[in-house]
């Protein structure tokens, strides 16, 4: 199955995350706290926390910071209580955007999200206005040049739902969220380590944007991602970098 080119967008996103390590740590801290509070502090019993800790380690967060945040969430230390909120809206050219936030002040967060959309050419929508255009999946992405046959054989045998080859040669393995970890483990056991691996909201269809429209959309996304309470931003724009 062929798909749109995603590799350039992925590399751009990773580059921006590297530039903003402090912001990345803040997001990871909130994800650790919320996932530990929801599912407990035992990573063997809490896949969401296990994934959050893996991401924190990959971002070079010190082990003491990770432990302290788990302790905050499980009641061993006093901490801030965050709630998860999802906002949906439209960007340039009608592109769909989902913004997942964690906040201790819902009024502040919605005002900041609405302001970002309206100032930079988007529109904040209502609940459910764009979510139907995305699917909640486990996603593992392998760099162009990875053996398609090997990835497909191992992934499908391990229970993956689909293997998608993008236009630029990158390979996506898609799983049900609950099967993500077992499929990733099988791939890694076969010597196949993904360049990006997460449970995410994947756009079912994309909108191609180029030139000024692509630049305006990127600016809107950058502003939203820079909001203090924004955790994850998903969209269906295929940007011509």
C-alpha cells in the first residue's frame, strides 16, 4: 500500500524538538505524571507510563527527574494536578488540526489555543469537528532503504494491521494501540529499530500545501506547539518543506 511522503516532515519535527529540549522535557514530565496517576507507577502494568519513560530517557531526562515525577503522580510527593483536554480546528487550506493539552487551568488554555488559531489563519472548531479524519494507531516509521520485505514479514506476523510504503521510501507499520508494544518488540528482536515509534492520531487523508500556504501552516503549527499546555499536535497537512 502506497502512502504520502512523511519522512521530511518527521525529520523537521525531530529537529524542532531537539531545538526545544526544555519544552520537550516539560511535555514529557506532564505525560509521565498523568499516565502514572491514571495507571499506577509500575511500568510492567502501565504501558502508557512505560512509553513515556522511554521517550524521557531518549530525550536525556535524568533518572532522578523521572522518578520524582512518578512519585508526584502516585501520591508519594505533592504535585500539580493536570487534566487532559483535546481541541480541534482548521488550519490553512482547511487542513485539520488536533491539539492535545495537559493543563492545570482550563480557562487559560482554551483562551491561548483560540488566540493562536485566530491570529495565524486558523479556526478553532467544536468537539468532533475533525477527529473523524484521524485514526488512533500505533505507528512505527523506518527510514528509506530499510528492507520492506523484512519489515512486512515480521510486522504482520507480530499482529500489525498494515505496512505502508510512503512515496519517499519510508516504511510505516501501523498497529492497534494495544498491540503497539508487542509489534515493536518483535521488530526490534529481528534487528529492526524504528526511527520514530509512538501511539498517535494518524490522518486518514492528507492535504498538500506548498509555497506560502505551507509556510503559513508551519507557522500556525509552530505557534500552537509552543503553547505551554500543548502536549501533542496532529494534522493532516503534507507540507512542501
